[in-house]
């Protein structure tokens, strides 16, 4: 029996459940030197904004135990560049592409979503990177507020009718289920769990933060237990909501933890920095696990976590 | 050529002085293709406690007759990654990504070239010097370090150079001071037409300024912190002045170029050096080429957007 790795999340069809996480894979061009992009379940491209953003000052990253901190500031060339240059190239590679949208106001999210809808492309889905400050609300981060999360999701869903929309939630909140509920009520088709965990590191020799921006987002295996917990918390309450689990996945075992906690697919992030071929390796390991255990369909594993006995 | 992932074998492990370890690696495909100024990104082992690769510029390439060329890297101990590499033995395997980045451009006609290096950051000048000498260019050298023990293999540079001026901050070898203290005089004395510089940013900024005053073309190989080395993480960007000659946007603008893919070699006159330079903690600096210092304090251009703390 050959295990079936194909999954469908709210209409997003993936040949295998392992995607590249946004911001860790560009738009696939650089990684294509090392692997065939068709081998990935999908590519969630670097977040795009309405206009090009040049990002934050350097240093933008530092290594931390089992992970790294980053503060890039979504340096990107804007939605028009994505639609004109990156998406046609990705489509020519036969890659399954998920766009990631970011913005500093609800209106910016809506305008990017509108451009994507109007372009009528082969794009498979959209992920909303709502871990951005809202300049119209004292720089509060959208994903930290249930109402701001709902407003972005509702406004985007009103214009982006042809693609499934995944809200990428922040772990830096008191209650992830509270924000998840708000995103789902506003019409999110699925959830991506989790974005990076806020962190900070200090250079004691200079008494300065190691990142020019002060705080940063922690990623890598250090945060995997937080991601597993977040997926578990949300899946337990809404077992039918498709979740893309992400946070510190390096191996198939890591991915299976998230899947068993309730993720229908996983995204590999920081591990791509070390090995551009990490995604297909993780997918291959999931296949081996299924073959060894006689599991025919990866969907059988989603949320299979045993809590009693 | 595009980079690849190679299981390289350790061919030799030796030390230069007290401080520097050199690993020669058999890395088929990389050794035959790599150009001076390019680098490799090295996995220090299947670690879960520190996961990122460490970037190293190519110190030298040794041709082995018909066998694949070996590539040599040189480093000092700065953190857990370099400590792990320093424990490598002959025949050990190392996971190497490369060749990465854009190297130095070589003069089209015979030119008087000056190589300027600081500390272990001078490593790529050896490979570059070999290439320039093969092509028949005159080579002069200014090599600096904090003391005599930290001058990287000065003997080899002396052999290839017509003029070789050494500087140390404590005066234990050569002139007391920094490379920039003797740079202008060396350039005048040698009739320098092209300058190649490698080292920490503050040194490169000063070298670039002197060269621009003298209207001498200067290429710098910068050392920036990087997570991926192949162009996706966007952590290693350098601000460059870009001249646009055409269209409505004619004039000057700033672009953030990736050190790992558009660099690490840049036209020194294009780089916007920041005013404040901070040394990073020792355990972090091994994530940059040469690992000397990193940029800090540069403000994003107006209208840059306000990104989140992460991503």
C-alpha cells in the first residue's frame, strides 16, 4: 500500500502536507537551485505589501538556543512585483503557491487582496500575516486583538472570494482560542498556527539589544512545543477547522507532532535556512512513518492524539 | 554557477599561529567552480542547540592535479560552531553549501592591485592574490591585526606582494596602528589602480573613504550576519546607493542588497556605511563572514513601512 500524502484544506489542495513557511523561502527562486519546487506541498511566499517595504535596520537576526531571533520588517518588493514576476515564474515551476499578505492598515490588506482577486491567477490560497502593527490604532498588532483580527479577516474575505483565506495567528496573546474564534467568525477558511514568539537578546558587552529593532520574533525548534500546544488548543475546540501547523519543524517527527495535535498540514520555516530541501525530506519521513504503521491516508493522523487512557 | 549542497571531506586541518584554524575540504563541484570572494556556508553538525550554518569565505583553493580541487577556510574560535569545526579531523565529513555570492571582479587589463585585509577577515585576499598573480597583475598588500599573533599568514602575502606593509595595533609587528594609517602612503608609493579590501565594516568604511578621495576603484568584501546564506532570509542586507539614469525615477536611491547573493563583494563607493558600529558578542559573530563586526544604528529610509518584530 502506498501512503496517500495528498491533503485538502478548505479547498487548498496539496500533493503532500508540507509547505515552506512564509519569509523563509522567498518566492522559491533561490531554493530552486537545490530542489524541484514540485516536491513541496506548497510554497507560502514571503509576505507582500501594497507598496515595496525596505525593512528594518541591521543587525536583523541573532542566533539563540535552538533557534534564532529576527526583525526583518517584511522587506519585500510589493504585490505588483509578486504578480508580475514571482507568480508567473512559480506557476511555470508547477509549484502550489500560497500568497502571504501583510499591511499596516485594514485598507492596505484589502487593497492587496483586491489586486490578487483582480489578477485572477492560479494562486492556491492566501495567508494573512496579521502580526503587523496597525498604524491606525497606536501600532497595536492586529493579531493581538480579537476585534482587529476579525476586521482584517472580514474585510479581506469581502473582496477575496475565489481563494481560501488562512489567518496566521500570533502566539503572543493571552488566549489563542479567543483570537481564533474571532478569525473564524469573521470568515477565515483556516488558520496558520503559529507566527514567531516575541523575544529579545542583549549583548552584554555593548549593553544593547542584539537586534537593531530591539525585540524580534523567535523561531526554530525552541518554539515547537508552543506551536504544538496552540494547534492542540484550537483543534480541540474546532476539530473541523483546517490548520497549517508551523513552528520549529525540522524533521518528520516534528511535523507528526503538529499533525497529531490537529494540523492538517505543516509549514517548515527556519529549517529552510539550514537546508533548502528540508520540506521534501520532512514529507518523505511522514511517508515512511505511514508506510511502517500501515497508515493509508495522512488525514487519519490529523488530530489522532490520544488524551485518555 | 548555482550553489549546491555537498558532503565535503576534511583533507587537512592545520593551524596558522596560535589563533587560526585552517580546514582544507574536498568538495567536488565547489572547488572547481568557486571564484575569489565567494563563500561557503557550513553546517557544524546535526545540532539542535545551535542550528544555523556558519559562513566562511574561501581562503585558498588548492589544485590537486586531476583530482578535485580542495577549498580551504580559515577561522578563529568564536562560538560553538567554530569550536565544533576546530575539533574536525582528516576524513570527517562536513555538509557544505556553495559556492555562494558574487566574488571580486578581476581587472580586464594589467593593473596595480592593492589588497587590504584586517584580522582573519583577510582570508579571501589569499585566493584573490593567487588569481591576480596568475593573470599577471602587480600585487601590493596592507595587512593589519590587533597584534603579531593575529596577522593571518603574513609570510604568504609577502611572497606574492611587491610591497607588503603590516600594521598591528600594539606595534608587535610592522607599523603600530591600523591599516588605514598606512593606506594612503602605500597607494601613493605603489601607484595603486584598484583596491580590494576585506575585514570588519569600520575598517572597510575607512578604506572606502580614502579610496574615494583618491578616486581609486575599491571593492570591499563585507561581513554581515546571515541566517541562510543563499538569499531567502533577508537578514544580511547592506544599504547601497543606486544611481538610476533613466525614467521618472532618475537620480539616487537606496537599495538594501543581500550580502549573501548580491555580495559579499560590493563597490566600496556604493555602500552606505553607518555612523555607529558596534561589535557583537563573540558567540554571535561567527554567523558573519570573517566575524569582525556588524552594522548597527542605520535607520530605514522614509516610508519604509512598519514591520512586525518578527519576519
